[in-house]
C-alpha cells in the first residue's frame, strides 16, 4: 500500500550538483527514519545518509561536507542535496523508509524505492 517515489537522478559533470527526492505515499504508517543507499556495479550497497523524524542525521565519511539530507515530515518526503559530485559517486541510489503502525510500536516495516541512477562523468 505504501510506496516510495524517487526523482532527481541523472547525468552530471564532475563538480556538479543534483538533488534527489523521495516521497512516501499510500498509507498513514508512522515513518521514524528515512535515508539513501547506493550501489555501484560490482560493489555492495552502502548507506549514504539517514535522517530520523526528529532531525538527527548520519552520513558516510566519503560524502560529509558535500551531501546534505533533510526532510519534510508533513509530506513524508526526504531529500538528498549532492554537491561537488565525483565520479566515485556514480551508482544507483535507493530511498529507504522505516516505519511502524504507531509511534513506539515494536513491529517495524521497511520500504525501498525502485532506485534512481546517478552518473558523474565528463
């Protein structure tokens, strides 16, 4: 019922910028954390950035100072602003959401977006 809709990927030159968006829709489940993962060909999927409903954030070291994650809780939407992009950032980026039926519930629900390609190349 709940879906994650991603947008914002594409082809960009080194040093350029992109902003990814991910909107959750389809249910009233309470989302307590959202984030972005990425997977490059031949590599394992890795966490890029995450944010809780309260605004706490985490970033992988390789993107600190370049990427910013932020959210609009009212719209259940998370954004990833990517600046100073490098070829090493090339990957499929996946939106992730973690939810419970109500705040504080023990049962967790995990959702994934379909993935959006980010290519950094000259």
